[in-house]
C-alpha cells in the first residue's frame, strides 16, 4: 500500500515539475515585440504567425499602446486566413470596445465582407457551384452591415465597394427567387411560381432577372386564365424589354416556359407537392 502511495506522490511531483517548466518556457515578450512580430508576419503573408502574435498581444496587453491597432489587424489576419466567422467575431468585438473609433467604418465593412463571403466558402473557389441556387443565409446580414456603413459613414473610403456588393446581394436574392420559380414550374406548381416571379418584379425591379420574371408571370397568369394579369405582365415586358426573345418576329408574345409540362388542375391546387399519382 505504501508503495502505491509513493508512486502516486512521485507521479504528482513529476506533473507539477513539468507544469512549472512549461510555465517558465512561456516567456511573456514586451508589447512592442508582439506587435512588431505580427506586422512583420503580415507583411510577409504569414497570417498564421501574425494571428498568434496578435492573440498574445491581446492576452497580455489588453489595454496597451497597440491594443486598438492589434484588434484591427486581427480582423484582417483572420480574414486572410479564411477564418470568416473569426474575422466577423473580431470585428464585432472591436465595434463593441471601440464604438467611437476613427476606424469603426473599417471594422463594419470587414464584418459585412466576412458575411458576404461566408455563404460561398472554400468550395465555390474550386468547384462550379451555382451561387443563385444556394440559400442566401448570411447575405441578409452582410446587406444590413453595408447599409449601416452607408448610413453612419457616408464619406468612408469603403462606401463604393459596399454599395456594389449590396447590388450584388440583391441580384443574388432575385436569382434565388427565379431559381425557386423554375423549381415550382417543374413541379407544376404554377401559383407558387407566379408568386416568386411577382416578388422579383416588386422587390428587385433593377435586377438582371426581371425579364425572366415577367415572362414567368405572363405565362403562369395565362395558364391560370387570369387575362388581366397576363396582359399587364406582357405590357411591362414589352416596355422594358422590347427585344426580348419572348416576342416573335411580329412582336407577339409567344414564350412558353411551361412547355412540355403536364398542366393538371391537381398540381395547381396542391402547389405541385403531391404530383398526379
């Protein structure tokens, strides 16, 4: 029994000695050293090392001379490391700790930029993924961040890029609605397809897919025997897209996006979710 106790005491002593040695190895460097190391690493493109030094700087000198700049650099380092969630979290923290900072517009822009790219991720960089077919997810958050940037910092140097990305987000959302409309057409759910197309026309009137939305509107209205709606959709199409391929050589509307579908009444009533079995 005494031998067992001695062994346990010896093991505990070894662990304590190892822990002390480990603590002694973790030498805390001067604040400026961490900062200089981080800047040098970023300049050389080594963002992993930069992030390590910036994390140490925040840990040991949270209110030091380089604290604010280190927080900004950490946002950038994480973004360059493709840690988009981490970059967004770092931007949130900076805005929370430094609401009156002269660089708050940068943090807000980077938060929006991180959300903007978060949905696409690494896969889209290497594989042919149709962005329009994906759930927009964080796109709405990115749009809100960019909108806040425009409202709070109208003279920011990041305004031009943010505005262009807001346009891209709106176009992406419009494309998603059209993707859904096409899906409903395949399912013979023409009421649902009509609703999606109408949403695009009403909410994204400047998007590139408005022409297709109007064609779907006209076709589904026509199938549902809603002549006034079909006529209005065709009139809008003719006014805004006079050269649309939906018009034949005589200028008559003859598009048939529903061609080849089994247009059963049951599909219209059940939104195409039950089929015709």
